[in-house]
């Protein structure tokens, strides 16, 4: 990472001339501005950040403003909110010349937080954990597809008939992943230079599918790193004339891409889960009890739910088990490293919101001393365990009916993301798909 003094020296020396001030929108994308380095430092010295139109947290994926949001509307005039830089997130962005980045908290002009902003949603849950004496630690394992087409070529082909970088399954396959190593090495070294602790990369469970892992960190830093990495790898792919996608399910006949989320709580520098403590059991019980109610925050798109299929490495149930990859919650590690891995989120998850949902549910379990049922042994796909919602419409219904979700995240946050999810569903419902044409054009 980069201190303010180091940035100042870089700006004075001409090594940095641009600072990207960014925040994360509902869809998990980085939004913001590129500021002149000297101007940014002057603003920072005077306690100022920058501004952005508040419609940026009231949009759908195509950047169209959507009615129904309390924080922004035509009636309210779509004014500004403030982007306050968090100086602790300053980092060099080595894949852009002479560029640094800072991530921002989204505030109203009076300095109060914009509660539905994803980083603010997570900060509220972290503050709740700290009030209980815990420090939440998170890590996300993010899978993606590497494709030979550029983004422009993929767009021109309407994202059909795309070419995976390697034409066969390369799960743990050293030779196959070597073919993509020039790109993957650049990603690993670039992310390390941008302040991330890189652990490893490996081939995944389908042609062209890869995973790069980073060391766990406190929940906010882990989410900050996640979104920078997700944007950065796309920018690096663009420079190399290829593309990557983090769709949960790019095609119905491909394995989906996951975002496995590991979480644990620490107290006074020690692991609170060690020895399968009561804290661990209540935390896991809370996640299992309320993951379905909070599904909109964990699996946010229509496509998210296409990934949940038996025998596909994506879970279909809320079962938990020891080192059991068929379960929605897999318990791994021992001693201080004991942790819960949620295998439910896909690569399309917004990390701030998914972390918030899992952390909030876990804390609710601790506060209410929820009991943990027995671990599942065997194949969770064919078990009687409760199913995770299998369609966005079902997830919306669960969130609409949940009083606990409102208690965990706050009614304003829940209503904001219900509007987001309903919009996603309504927009999809209006579209005629290729599936319909293929079945009905001639034979219907």
C-alpha cells in the first residue's frame, strides 16, 4: 500500500500524476474520477474529497436510472453525494502509467454515511462485530474464465461461440495453466505491486477457467482488494488482447464460477473459533439460518441462480460439513485457522454485500445463541437439507418476508436492495431469450 507521504513524494518526483478516486456501486463495479495528483493532495490536505451524482447508487447495469429508490430520484433532482477518500486504501496501480488509486466512503454532503452504499453496509457490520469485541477476517476465492476474444470481439459476436484459453478442463493442471502463465503471472505480480498479498493461482474445473487467491485480511480490506483485483484483471486482459468474465454461469453447459468466502472472528489477537468454540457454532448456525433470507445480497443477479446445480461443484443446500465440497458451508482448517467457507456465492457477487450478509447473519447467531445442527456426512446434493433459493424471484420473496434481515442490515438497506432485485427480475422478464427462439421459432 501507499502512504500519503509516499504519494506526495511520488507526485513531486513525477512518478505519479493521476489518482483514481473510486467507490463500489451496487453491481460491484468501481465508479469514480481520475484526479490530477497535485489537486488530489491539495484537496486531501484541506479535508476535502470529491463529489459524484447520487444516481450512481440507483442504476441498473446499463446505467439507466431506476425509480423506487429513497436516496435518489428525478423528484429529488439527482443531486450529489460526497466521495471521502480513505487514505488507508491508497495504492499504486502498476498497470496504468503514473497512477495511484484511493477508495472512498460515500457520504451525504453533511458528512453522514449513505447507508445503502456497499462499503458503508459492510462497515456497519464490522462496527457491530467490534462492539461485541470481535475483529472479522475474510478471504474470497474468485474464479473466472479466460477467453481468447477481446471484449470488443466478444461484444461483436453477441457473446456467442467464445473461445476458452485452453480447450480442455485444466483443474490443477500445471501444463495447461502454463499456456496462460504469461497473462496469469502479470496479474499476480501486478496485484502484489498494488498492495495485495498473493498466495497462488491454479487451473479450475472447466476449459479456460482459472482462480487466483489472496491472503485473508480484515473484512473491509479484503473487500477493497477484491474489487480492485476484479477491475484490474479486466484491464490487464484488455491490454493483452483477451478477456475474462466473472459471470456466475457464462453458459448453461459450462461449470459456473464461484466466489468462495472464508470468514472467522478474532478477539484480542486470538482466533475466537479455535476448538470449535460456542462462538464458532453460533456464528455458523446464524449463517445457515439466514443465508436464504439474505440471498439477494449473496446471489444478486438472474444469472447467479443458474449456477446452482447438483454435481456441479456449486452447492444447492444450506448443509454444513467438514471438508465436504457438496455442502453450502464447508468447515476447513484447525486450531487458529478453523473457519467457515461459504461455497454459495458466485463470482458475480458484490463482496461488500456478500460479506455483510454472512457476517451479519453470523453475528445474529452469536447474539441469539442459535444452536448448530449436526454436520452432514455424504452427498448434500441428495440430502434432505434445506435448499438455498434457486431463482432470484424466490430470493426476493424471502427478503420481502424477513424481519430478521431488516434487523441485521437495517430496513433502509433492505428496501434499497429489494428495489434493485425487483428491477433485475422485471428487466429480465421483458426479454425474449435465445432459448425461446430455439424452441419456438419453427416448432412452436
